[in-house]
């Protein structure tokens, strides 16, 4: 355990530069006195680590020193290979560099552990697409990704939900969500999220931008997801759900699934729960596919909308002479 901590301290000093004993102690959840002993042990082993005292001081390595203790264990290599997404790399135009990185990573593993790390690609495959979806990366994705890497402004023609608009953006980061790519970008009115498939035209500008200090892409995406779901879920519905509908309930979304599963079933296995919905038409379209396995108790407007849709379907198929073309004989 201590040997691992010593190696970790060495790599941290090499990658981050000067660090105080307090920072190192917090990083490894040990006492400052333990860090003092670890630094002494590194020095005794010949590592050129020295301390600057006073405000702004700390431990650092002698300029130019680089450790060669970078061999990966089998577990470390397996973890790195497991988190890789070949499909995402291909979408971004990085399939070849990703393949080369994998080969180099395997080459860095000690020979005794190489076989175990190599098996990761044979035993695990990550597929971010939902069922019945095709892998169709947006045509502008590689160019937008390059603009993100190089901090270059872009000008886009974007098809929003209400209109087609022109925007000049500072591209800050990319997110892959359920098979769809999204761009977090700074616009005139703040940081916004754009679905890349909706970008109709793209121009990467020569002008560079300064990346905003402290921007956290993961935190931004969490906040955007929460805001988006809150905006969409503008109403609630009370549902009575049969036991036979449970296995297909995920089609209605996590909020409805959670509410229904938390409800206790009655003697016949039916559960009653109230959950948020997007709109009457959206909810009715989803619920219609469950037939009589789900009954809407509230609101009355949703019951009426389901009755209207059901009547339309009945009228469509009422004629006994219905042909395969969908027209009456």
C-alpha cells in the first residue's frame, strides 16, 4: 500500500508540479506527518524532490526529471481499455489513432500481464445506441470536434424546434447521449446545448476563443438534462398499471417507471401511481400502445384524448374488407 502511494506521489509531482504537504495528505487521505515520511523515503531512494518553504511553497521535482516507473499493471490496462469507446472514436474521425493508442497501451503492459489486458477487447463490447437505432454519425461531427480541440470559433446554420437560425459559437465540449451527439457551446446569451444532427451548415472560423476558466462539461450536462426534463414535464397523470405492462414500462421513461414500481400492487396485481408527463398528445401516443394494460385515471383531458385516438384507430380498421394497402375494398 505504501509503495503504491510513493509511486502515486511521484507521478503527481511529475504531472502537476509543486504540491504542498497538505494537498498530498488530502489526496491520499493520510496525515501530513505521513507525507513528510514519504517524501523523505523518496529522497533516500534517489528521487530529486525538494521543498520550497513559505507562502506558495511546496514539494516539487528537480527540473527535467522524469520517472521511468510508468509500467501499467494488468488491472490498470484493462480499465483503460474498458473505458474506450471505439464507436465514438470512429464518429469523431479518430478510429485510426484510437486503434494505434490501444496497441501502444498493450505494448506498455508487462509481458506477464499482456494477455489479460488484450482479452478486454474480445470479452467486452460497449454499444451506446438504443435498440432499433442505426449508427449514423452527423456529417459535421469530426469538424466540430476539431474546432473543440483547437478552440476555434464556428458559424452554423441550426434547425431549432421553432426556426432555422444562424449562430456564431465557441465550441466547448461534446457529449454522446443514447447514440446522439450534442455540443455545449458559448453563444451571445450564455452557454447553450445544440444537437449536432440539427446543424445544417458549418464553417470553422480562423478566429480563436479563450476557453472559460472553471467550465465543467459534466456538470453543465447534468444541469442541462435536469432543466430539459423539467421544462418538458409540464403536467401529471395518474395511471393504473397492470402487471403485464411492467416489462415494457421503460418506454414511458424513468419517472413513470419509478413511480409505478414504488406503488404497492392490489390483489389483482394492478398498481396506481401519479407521475409527470410531457403533454397530452405525447402521453396519449405512448399509452395507446399499451391497450387495456394501462388505464388513465387523471386528468380527464388525457382520457378524452386516448378515447379520440382509439376511435380513430377503430374506424380505420372497422371495415371487414380492409386490404393490405390500408384502403377499403
